C-alpha cells in the first residue's frame, strides 16, 4: 500500500524525519510531498526543501520526494496513494487534523488517514520554533537533521 506524507517542511525537522522513517516501515511506498501553498510564505525555496528531504531520506529505499500544489488529497489520488499519513504532537494538532480528515473524506472517500503520534522527545519540535531560534542566533542541534543543520542555519541567517 502507498501512503502520502505532505508538508511544507520549511525547514525539515527531526520530527518530520522521524515520522517519514516510521511511515516507511509501515507502507510499501511513502510519497513525501513538499506542498506549495500560495497563501503561506516560505523562507526556504521549494527546490532547497526538496533537496534536503531527498538527502535526508536517500537511505529509505521506499521513500519518494515530490513537489505538489493544491489539495493534499488530490496529490494522494495523483500518486495512487490510498493513505494520508499525518503527525500529531498535541491536542491542537488533533483538532486541526480531524477537521482536515473530514474534508478529505468528503472529497475522496477512498482515502484513509493514519495518524502517527510524535515521539515524546520530539513533541515540541516545530518548523516555526526552529526558524525563531535561528533568527535569534540560537543552536538548533537535535531539532533539524544533522545532515542539513548547518545549511539550514545559514539559509535562515545564523
């Protein structure tokens, strides 16, 4: 079974990467989709985000990284994925994800959503907080994959 894991990954965090690795053990193929949302200003170019994801997942033979715009459920259909993988860190994420699942089901009833709880040690890791820490010149070791940490820090102004 194929699954789709979508996000903006601006920047890719250790939390994202952990979810991708765990999903890759559950599904035959995981399509990781860098979603481009015209209503959301990204700090890192989509090309760089795709490059970072490919570099950090190259050891996962069943993970494919692509770029999409539009609705996540449409990307799942396009790539033949029957499952959307979503990460849950807290109650706020749960409320948001359940609402999103409702609309995805209305649009494409055949697509299922599978939720993966974030590991306790990664529950507070978010791209927004990573960007904030870097903007103040603070270290983000352990929050961003080590393979790309220095580049992310440079791109975001540290």
